[in-house]
C-alpha cells in the first residue's frame, strides 16, 4: 500500500504560497505558506499541524486496537497532539487522550496508551521525544 500527497509552491519563502493535495482528496489545493506556518491568524495549514493530525489519528487508532484486543469497546476516544517546535526543529510531541470506556481501570487505560505512544506507526518514524497522558471521562 502507498499513500500519496502533492505539494505545489510559487514564489519565495516568506511571500510565496503553496497548495497541498492528498490522494483521497480530503485536502484539495489546501493553502499553506510561511505565514500559515509561523504567524498567528492566517488561514491555511502547515506541515507541523498536519503531523499533529496524523499522529493524533494514528495514536487513537492504536489505542482502539489495543482496547479491542482486550475485549473492550470505547464509547469515545478524543486525542490532542501538540507538536513542539524550537527554532527550526521539531523537538517533541505530547499526546493527550480522553476516553469513555466501560469496564476499564485508569491503570489499564494508562498502560494501553503508553504502549500506543511508542508503537503507533507515526510514533515509530519520529526521532523525537513523544509523551502522553490518559484521562477517563
């Protein structure tokens, strides 16, 4: 299986702009630029935001898979991924998940999320510190 995305850019770094399109079409000529990456209040996306979305989605699916393996079914799982940048380096990702899950202890949920933190596919390809915290609703 392969997944594809395309980037198009016009202009110089600070004043130029680009568009991102994904194979699925969910992103279709979506705006990104220096301003959407480094300035507040600009409409559009940026690579770090997309990384956070990918990591949140992958991690949440890994938690769901681990719950399923234990015979548990989540009513809801909500994850926020916070990508930290220092200068021009991504220095870490912190994942915060809240789950509504019948018949699971906080300790078991924490253990499941710690495993998913290290073993989801996106975590495995990142060479930065990754941390997480788990909350039951």
